[in-house]
């Protein structure tokens, strides 16, 4: 009888240790995703902060088409006003966030295309520096989004795999959405 209780207690201890360990893995994965999401927001914010400087330089050097500048400014304001947190993100919220960011990317593309008509501006050192910084921001955005998706993939695997799915269900850990290419990703920006 004593041996039976020892075996039962040992089995319960193993299950408890496994449960705590699995729960802690979920917490670690969530924190990694939250950190990665913070980096995504960080590079989007950096891009948004550079845009007013780019618009100011462009205004200084040309009698530029007002509509393009207004569109860039409005898209930046909309992108800056849209916030999303990693902990309670839904697929619809992520798609909405991406739609606003895509709109900003498209208006920046139109701005860059319009600048082709202004050779003096293209040679300006301030403009070239800002353009290089914006290009760097776009590359960082892609890198951080990829890193976020990799962490979401690892987390989602844990949520779905058995037996860790049991702990996920008990404690409410749910799948998280990925960044996906927008519907218009294959199309060049309209000018």
C-alpha cells in the first residue's frame, strides 16, 4: 500500500513539474513575442518620425505637388494613430494595422516617384540621407516582422502540440496571428 502511494505521488509530482515547465514555456514565448512586437512598432515609429523631415526637405527644394505631400502627411498621421498590442491582437486588428501601414508605404512610393521630376532635389544631401534612412527603416520593418512571425510560429506550435495543448487550453493560451502580405503587395504603387 505504501509503495502504491509512493508511485502515485511520484506520478503526480512529474505531472506537476511538467505542467509548471510547460506553463513557463508559454510565458517565455509570450514575452518573446511581445518584445518582437515592440521592435516592429519601434521601426514603424522611426519611419513615421522621418517622414516630416523628408516632407520638409522636399517642400524646401521644389514647388511640389501639394496633393502628394498632403497624402503622405495624412497617411503618416493615420499610421501613427493606429496602435495594437501583442497580448490581445486578433487577426482582424493585425490586418487593419497592416492596411494603414501599407497605405503609408504606397504614399511614400508615390512621393519618391514624383521626386524623379526634380533633379536638384535628388542631388540634395539632406534628401539623399533621409531617403537612405527611410530605405533602412523599410528593411528593418521587414526584418522585425519576419522575426515576429518566427516567434509567433514557435508559440503557435506549442499551443497546438499535444500534450502542451492541454496546458494551453487550461490557461487560455491561444494562437496568435501572423503578418501576411497585403492583397496589393504584388502591385507597384500608383502614381
